[in-house]
């Protein structure tokens, strides 16, 4: 079985067994990720812009942007997610939901979109050749001067969230080699990066790095605590605080989800 087939089967099995549609609204860290990400999307969107979301999941971002009046094309690999996406967007004529892989966007011409959101694929691309292919395809279909927002995971946050309370040795073997360099392989399901490591993927590409920010802080780790509570009032205050600080380098690795934002030259 090919590497691509392995990845597709792994994702089909995983996303077919979870409620991905509720992920960004059922928890405080999911709400924060959504709100922070939308804040950064809106910083670069202009009236009349065409938006492409690659790895659109069930369409939480694509549907929201289409509801605002933007013309959106949403590409999703996993059939179960795509079915929900199409259902969620059935009332909208300005969203086009298609099945596709981030590694092959040949259905789109060069320089087609003003804003490109590469939001899901980099969580699940383990081979450096594939990582570069996904980024190159996103760049290709984006107009010159257009903005590309790419989501990725912090390997350190993976360690904190998934292994700090137990089985830390397994987490180390899963995510690092003996010299603490990050590992990427298909059976991880979710693969994490160090910040400079991910940014270096764009170093030789026709993209100006605008910023890197976190989108969900330490909230995912905090919510593992049985006694965790956050009122609506405190969440609003925390959101304002987080927006003011989420680009600070000293805080980036503690966020589970991050954004690399670049402009195509």
C-alpha cells in the first residue's frame, strides 16, 4: 500500500469515528481556536475576495465565511467530513464543496484565490516531500499578493496535553528521536512541529512570512483538569488577553494549534 493510501485510510478511520463538526464549539479551547483563527482571517480578507480552504473538515470556517458573503471553495479529503460539509452548506450558493487532496490541487488554475486556508493537512503529512507538496500547491493556486494561512501543531503541546499526566516515555518515543529532534511518521496520526522547523518549510518559497501565532493557548491542557471551570465573563477577558499576546515567541510552543501567515510574492 502506498504512503498516500496509508494516510487516507488512517484519516478515514479516525474522522469517521468522531464528531468533528462539534470540535470548535464544545470546549473552551475549541472556541478559542475558532475565534482567534477567524480574527486572523478577517485581518486579511477584503470585500470580493475568493477564498479556498484546503482540508475544510465539516466546514466550520468555510460556511461561516460564505455566510458573510465571500465566495468560498472548500476542499476536503475525508468523505464523512465532506458529507457533513455539504449538508451544512446546502443553503448557500456561494460555497463549492469538493473532495480533494492537498497534495494535488490540479482542479484549480494558478493564481485563482485571494486567500488560501491550509488548515487540516499539515496535521497529517509526515513525509517532508508531502509537506512541501501541500505548501507548494497552496502557493500555486493563490494570487500574487494573496495571503496563505497554514495551521500546524506544536510537538511540545502534544507532549504536554497527551503525555504529561502519564506514559511520558511513550510520548518521547512517538515524537522525538534520541537527540530530541522531531519525528514524523504515518502511525502518529497527528504530527507536531517545533516552531522554527515549521517556518523553515517556507524559507525557500515565494512567500513573505508575516507572522506566526498560537490559536488556543494552554486551554486544551487546562481542560483536562476535572475541576476546570471558566465563566463566559472570564473567557471573554481571556480571549482579549490572548489576542494581545498570541504572537509572542515565548508562548508559541505551548499552544496546541498554531498559524503561519504568509503573503505570496
